[in-house]
């Protein structure tokens, strides 16, 4: 499955003119004059896409360890530091997304017959693109999967689509019932590049196109006639919360900025440690001419000092001493980055041992307590993603006349193998805690525990009941009773 690339939000074809220069109240936007009755819906939907595209792109940049905009008090400092931004990128914000995504692996989809598995899951390479869709959901807060008819009856298409160019709109009363959906994409290249957009309603689909240097107009073709038979909005919405999601690493944006700024400053200061900034002060002007120092030194010219700061350079001015400026204290810069990582750990509720395993890995009950927020967040997002994936499977199956009841089977959480924890578990067992409860705390699933119990029952030694010693007065109890 190939993901569609986001359409650039700064493209003049896509940015609504009403965003830059609102029209007079009550006036129709001429850009949508050819869109017909759905012109208002199209203008609104495209405006919503443009209004929210920036926040999705920002979340993607932070997930890559990049800062869209760093704050500096000095413009010179910005110029000196930003040039290193891509060369020394430390991506800690992305670890927040990775940590939760690692706990959201889909193992299987139960409840489907063989035909549904072949035509829906296998033909769409379901298990290949689902991890990417879940990662995008966690990164952007929202992600969509469209269910569309294929070339033949048994080839329905599941199409993952990014939140920059796709959006589902809900009713204003409950915020849960889909009323309209939009997806836009670009076709052609260069001067032939056009923008397409489809508006989906529960009972129909409206198609539009904006050719190069033209306005929006209706688009019609006989190739998509099968789409008209869809009696629902074929959008499945994967989201971290309702009605629209929030990036799972949103609390990491500020700390990531601090990390980037601190590391960039640190890297630019390293050269001053190896090649310190020096100065030579003389009582009188020794040379009037252009700077010629091989180290980049600047000498006095015409009685005025032309000074340039940089690693290994020399300031040559009128005075009577020589020396070197001390380099910045690198430990202080490292402390800033360490503080930012700890702040990210606290605000995102991701334990420090995920960011720095060498800094001290907890064990025993401490490990279980430290991982509890991560486990809770993973379970919560499993529920959010699971509802969207289930809707996607149901919608795609409905296109071929199948009404399934699918169940998303997630990979179990990592099983605890820490010696200290199991020693504590042994004390719990001796204190009366059921073995099943201990195994569940260790991370085993109910199905795994049932397999263990069944295996133990099969391998248990048979219970041998010794024969009872006969009592002369009562008779032999090992013999059947006799009638009087």
C-alpha cells in the first residue's frame, strides 16, 4: 500500500483566498462559482484542511527531532547555531511516539471468514500498512482509512490517508455522527498540475477539480460509477481522542526545543574549546594593512580595530598583553539538555530509562510502577486505534456484501523477566495471592495463562488412592456390597 503524499499547504492552488483576504459578508467566493450547490461545503472543508494542516506538519517535524522555530535573543546567535541544526539532531520527542507505538502491534483480526481475509486483508496488505497508520495516528493525532470499490467486485481498496488532506466532519450536537468527509490530492506535474477534491456524504459523493490557473469546478467521469452505490461515508477515523486527536508527543514540543537549542549551542562551542579565541594587545599600532593572519586574525587598520569572533582567530589591537578568552562551560550546556530530557520524561509520562537506559534501569516492583503510565497510555490508544481499524474492516467488507464482527488482536505487553520481580512474586504467592493474578501482573495474556493451566493439568502426575484396609466387622470396602 502506497501512502499519498500531503499536498503542500503553501500551494496557491490550495490556500483559500478567504483566508488571506476575507470577502464582504454575504458575498460569494468566485473561486467556487463552478462548484454548484456544494460550493459552500467545499469552501468550508478546504478551509478546515488549510487551517489545521500547520499543526499536523508541526507534529511531524517534532517526531523527527526537528524544531520548526527556535527562539533566540540574538539574531547573530541564531545564525551561528541554526546552521548545525540538521547535523547534530538528537530526536528525543520521537522516542515518545516510538514507545507507545511499540505497544500497539496488531497480531491478527479475528471474526472474518476466508473470503474476507483474502479479499480485504491479504489483497490490501493490511498488516503491512497498519503499523505506519498507527504511527501516523500517534504523531498527528488523526489518521484516516478510506474504503473504496476496486476494479472488480472482489477487490475492495483500503486507502490510508493523511490528516493534512483528509478530514471527517461530525454533527455539532453529539460530535460523534459523521456528516461529511473530504479528501484532496494533486494530479499531474509542472504546468499540468491540478488539484482534485471529493466531498463524501452519507448518500452521495461530489467530485471537484481545480485545473492550473483556474477555479474550482465539478468533475465527472464514468470510471468511478461504482462509488455512487456506497450508502455511507467510507472514512474510518483513527484518533488519539474524540472528536479530533492530539499528538501523543505534544508535551514534548517545548523540551525538544530546549534540547535542540542546547545541543546546537554545545556543538558550536566545542570548537572554541579546541581552538580558543585569542587576543594580542599592543601599546602602539604595528601594522596598517589588510588582515593576513593564517589563523583568521584581524589586525588594526587605520587606528580602528576590525574584530571577528571565531575559533582560532586572533584579535590584534592596541594594548600591552596577549591571552585567550575562556570557552563556554560545556558542562552547563550538557546540564541544560539533561534537564530538558527529564522535563520531557515528566510531562509525557515516559520513564527516564526509555530515554537513557544507562542512567539506571529499575527492577522489581519499581519497574512495574515506572512502566504503569506507559502501559495505561498504550492500552488507551489501543482502544482508540482499534475502533478505527474495526470500522475500516467492516466498511470494506460491506462493499463486497459481508457483514462481519471483527476483533482486533493486539500483541501482548512485554513479559517481565526481572529476577527481583519474580522473587517478590514468590513471596506474594506464599502469602496467598493466586498464581493467575501473578501471571497477569507479569504481562501474560488470559489465553496464555489458560494454556499454561491446561499444560500443567496434562503433565500433572496421576492421583493414586491407596486401597483401604479391610475391617472384619464391616467387611471389605474394596469389594462391591452383597445383597442380604
